[in-house]
């Protein structure tokens, strides 16, 4: 073993020992990530059936009320961000000469920034806000947890002559969407790669 | 070795992608609603001192007497299919009327207490056992309930020409005529 070789070996050993020394005072770094979450559902998730009848000769058709469903949601929002829920008749046609109203009651279960609720007349043309100011919150998942949804189907009295009997039953679909409050574009998780 | 890494990276990306899609689905919820209005028609009589039948589905009956008040109101509700109509007809269902006597019925226009496409009154008619239309082209509408709602009907007893007695002389005979009003689809 010549001098040069010995020197290189010594250098290696010293480098190794340095790196070993550097490994000893290890500190643990915890990366805590709370993902953006906003998910909604309705309970029960069944079809709502509404049937208009005349209670007495001379009277208009009676108003039909359904207050059986609850909207439930969980939301984890970034700082200073709020979400809203908006609603539209997405398929089908509301029977002419009638109005369909949705009244949303404040959520009394769960916890957090559960927002403000509104009453709207549902249309096929535009989405309307039923809940806004939603921050980080949850409604609970049990029966009667969440925002009580009261659907009221009534004759539009000034346009009563436009009422037609439905052939069979008239199906429509109502879509609730949770999104960023500032704009109508759907919320996108910034942690995920953009499409 | 590098191939294994590529597969691993692909799987991670795929799971992220799938997670993203299902998160989108949870941002909306759809509620199906079935809305039904059956075609329907009902009528009732109001404001008459005559004995009336209780509120029936399709019709109401009435007893006419010589000495009873000759005015009353007809109320109705109707929901029709697109471009179809209901009509109200009247006919005598009981009682004997001397051939020299006719019962005339005048039909007023709807007074506007309700809303919708209310019917058109016909010209005055003489009651018979054959049903005759008195209010036609009833669309989807309601008249309101009770007196002073709907159409005012007025009946009068008339002697035919050539009768050799007057109506007063018949009052002791307690002549009663049963009359039925029905509402049904126009065709």
C-alpha cells in the first residue's frame, strides 16, 4: 500500500465519519395535511312524490308540501374561503301554472360555520343560492341531521288557466351543487394536479 | 428495476386521479321528484233554500218547488288535459210536471271570484229529462265556494200558451221536480 492509497483511504474514512456524525442529531419533521373537503348528500335519498288534488268544488288545487328530506354536508375550507350550495331544476319541466318553492331551514345539528339559508322559487333557467357562508363544518349524518328542505308545490293563481293535467306523472330532477362562494366555477382541490 | 418504478408511479397517479373524480361526484346531489295532477272536475250548489244533495264528486242534485226561491249559485273546480274542456249539464231526474208548465233556467256569467279559464254560459233553457249543456268550455279553473261565487242560476215556472189554469192554482199540489247538475269532459 503506497502513501497515496493510504491517504485516499483515510479521506474516505473521515468523510464517512463526518456523514455519520451528521446523521445523529436527526429531528422529525411532521407534515400535517388537512385536505380541502366539501361533500354533500341528501337523506333519505329517495324520490319525492307530490300529488295535486282539489279539496272541494269551487276551490283551487291544494298546495302540496314535502318536508321529509335533509341536506347533509361536510366542509373543510381554506382560511377566508366560504362555500355555497346552489340549486336548479336540471332535468324535466315544472308543470305550467304552478310554482315549486324550496325553503331551507338552518342546520341545528353538527358544528362549525354552517352558513345562512334561503327560500327560493325553483327554476329551470338559473341556479340559485340556498345556503351560503359555509366554512369548515359538518352537519351530522343521522336522520333529521342537516338542513331541512321544505318543497312546496302550489298553483300559480294568476296563471291558473295554464295548469294541465299531467299524463301519468311528471318527473323532474333537482340538482344541488356545493361550490366556491365567490364564483360559480366548481371548486378544485389545489393539492391535486390540474387537468 | 426502473420498470418497477414506472409502474409504481403510474399506480400512484391513477389513484390520485380516481380520488379526484369521486370527490367531484360528491359536490353535487340529485333529487328526483314525481309531480302529478290528475284531470278532475267537481261542482256544488250554494245559496238556495231548496234541499240540495251533499257535495258530490261529479254532480249535485236539487229539488225545485213552485213556491221556492228561484235563484242559487253554482260553484265548480276543474283541471283539464291540454286543449280539452269540461261542460256542465242539467236534466230533470224526478217529479211530474204538468205538460202545460215549463221550467226556464237562466245562466249568468261567472262573477270572477275565482281564477283560470271559467266556462261560458249558454242561452236560457227549458229543463227536460234530456241533459242540456248550460256552461261549456271549462278549462282549468276554480270559481270560489259559497253564494255570490261562480254563476248565478235563475229558474222560473212558465205556463205554456193555451193553459186553462194559472200557477197559483197549482201551489196546493206541492209539485216537486228533482234536477241533477253534472260536470264532465266535453267530448
